C-alpha cells in the first residue's frame, strides 16, 4: 500500500498574500525567541505561553480542566460525534493545552468532537517515555469510561505528531489496548537524530537546528534513534489510517517526506499533504489564513470518513 501524496492549499489572493506575509513576520519576531537553544527552558515556556494568548480560539467552544488516570487534561468542546486525543507540540520541552487552543477549539467545533488535550510531562524534568506514558494513561482511562475506539482518533503537531505516531506503535505492539480509528500528524517530528534535517530553510519562521538538538537531548537522553523518541525508526505496518500535513517552508519538512516514503512500503493507509509556502503548524491560524482553513477542512473530512468507516466495522 502506498502513501497518497497531494499538494494542499487554495489559490492565494492578494489579501491572503499580505496576511501570510504579516503572519510569517510576526512569527519570526514574536515566536522564534521561544525556540532558542540558549534560552533557559523556563523562559521558553513562559514566552510561548504569552505569545499564544494572542491567537484566536474558536468562539463558543467550552473548555474545562480535569484529570484522567491522574494526568492533567484540558477537555475542549462537548461534541458527541467523536473523541479526539490531542498531543501538543513544543519540542517535548514546552507547550501545553493553552498554547494550542486556536487549533483544538476549531477541531472540536468542526468535528462535533470532544478534544482531550493531554498536558503531558515535559523534558528535561521528565524525559522519554514520560510523555508517551501519560498519553497511554489518558487513553486507557477514556476506554475504561466507555469511549469506543471506533469513534476515537489521535492527533498531534510537531513533537506531538511524533508522539502520536509512537503512541499508535505502542498500542499495536501489545500495549493491550485497541487502536483508535485514525491518526493525524501535523508537521510531525519523527526522527530526533536530525540526521536529515538541514541547517536552515529560507522560509522557516520559528525553529532552528540548535534548538531542535537541545530539545532532542533533553527528551531522548542519548537514545535519539529509539522508536519511542523517533518513531520513524519503528515499524510502520499495522497502524490505523494516517493523514500527514506539512508546510513547504519548514526545517522539519524532511521528516514528513521521509515518513511518507517509508509508508509506501507499509500496509498502513496514509495520505500526505504538502502546503507550499507555509510554515510549521500553520493550521494554528485557522480563521485568518485560508490555507489553514483548507487544511482543517481536509482534517475534518479525513477523520469523519474514517470514523464512520470504523463505526460500521465495529
């Protein structure tokens, strides 16, 4: 089974070109300081949280904090159609439910879903596999509470995208739990060895190779090539259908493309969408950027279709 490849996005109007240029410039100015290897981790976290307050969550989507199996979770939305386990990005060292509400609220609204955003433990205080353990704990608790795997999916961006893939591999390899119906990986970081990551990409708006190296060291602790930290090095057969989305102007583009290539030789159904001239996790700009809205619409269609198919088979 091969990985289907598509070019995503919509025709760019003059106003959208201006919006895209403004967003890219703002990210370089405001967000890139949160991803500097020289900055203390505490400062990175505070900076990212502060900048995230300027993003635009979808209106009218409720949120509440709770715990599942002792792990803190932000429950976004009250939809009944699906349950989405969401694993946020931030290089395993920063980020949290509050930094990704512009995305999680839209997913909840568009899917008529309840989105469970796992506030997993961060490195360096809690290195690999702490984040994976927390995701599994929450998933097990959801199953225990009666959530049906045929109506569940997992999604994540950047490090959370890699974590989502490692999570699915763990379940498949005898974790004792059923697999969810599908997975969505947004600009996933799936190879912490960084062996194929370029020093720089002209359009990269926030990430840098030195920061990625520092984050990989903090999380993997000398085992960067292990599948728990770098799921691209793990087995890709036997997974639920996957949707991968990536921007054309990002330093981690090679991870998505190598994952798509590897899935060509696996029996896992997969679809890879490349959005030219877009940056890392551009989907966070839904409601402002037309390509983000297009990407979110594709995610909705993908998950709705596979959740329906899984429900029919259940």
